[in-house]
């Protein structure tokens, strides 16, 4: 029985897909992924069966179970183990059934773009979750956050300002790795008053005096 490959495609631009992940896609019989991810690797999918990840996850799991004699690759954006699809796969398959190949996460990419270490930072997600990121910032002095509409960069900045950290440094990265990528820098106070809108984004906050 073949292992199920769970592959990280990186932050979005196909140039950031690692060679080992590309090879695994090319060697697969069946490739499964979200519509946008499948479109980004369409040039690698000749003569392959393609299935999409959608709301019918139970049906998708049954399909995988019924086709274990074929080489299956499940592709996800970023890194499979970083707030991604690996958690769901592990609920339905044993770890030894899976072959996970990492990709560059949006968080890794973001920290590299602003020239910051992330080994000493708190890394988390406020996407549909409640985290006291101010306490995390107080402890670690540096945090990286995946955001959502409720916990937007502006709302994060307002919270920081209201709790006495208006001078905190904030970087907002949107559409990371794409040709229209934008990375913005603010103080929390300035961002709290910013009227612009951000696309899909990652936020990094650091406590230090603004120069």
C-alpha cells in the first residue's frame, strides 16, 4: 500500500516550491488540493487524476482510502504542519501512513522579508481563535500572527495601543511571494488610524523604541 504524500507548496509563488515536492507531484497518480493550489501547479499535472479539497471532506477521505494502491499527493499552501491540512489528515490516517514534505510557510517567508529572526518569537494564529497576543508580546518581545477579518492588522494595532503599546513596531505582509506583494511598516498607533484595506496577510509585531 502506497503512502499518502502531504506536500507543502510554499507561500504561493510556484518558484518557492522545493524540488523534492515538485518531484513528488510529478510522480503522483492522483493529486488533491484546493482550487487555487491546483491551478498554481497545473503545469505539473499532465495525465493525472485531480480532485479538489472542498466542504465534502468525509467524501474525500473515503476516496483516498479507496485508492490507496495508487500514489496520492495532497498539496497544501505553505507548510503542511503550520496551521494547515496535516492536522485533519492525522485525524483520519496514522502517522506512518503519511509522507510529509515541508514547504516554506508564509510566516517563515515574512520574517525573512523583513530581515528578522523568528526562533525567538511567539508564532500563532488569531484566525478564528482567541489569543492574548499582548501577553505573548510582553513575554517574547516579538510575535508573528496569522490574521482574519475580526483580528485584522488594524484591530490588532488598536488593541496594542489601548494596552499601552502604541510605539510597538508592526509589519503587515500581504500577497506574500506574488508579483504584487506588499509589505507595510507602522507603529501600532499609526496603524490604529490607518484607513486602507489589506489582502490576505501576516503580521509581525516587535517591542522596541521606534528610531
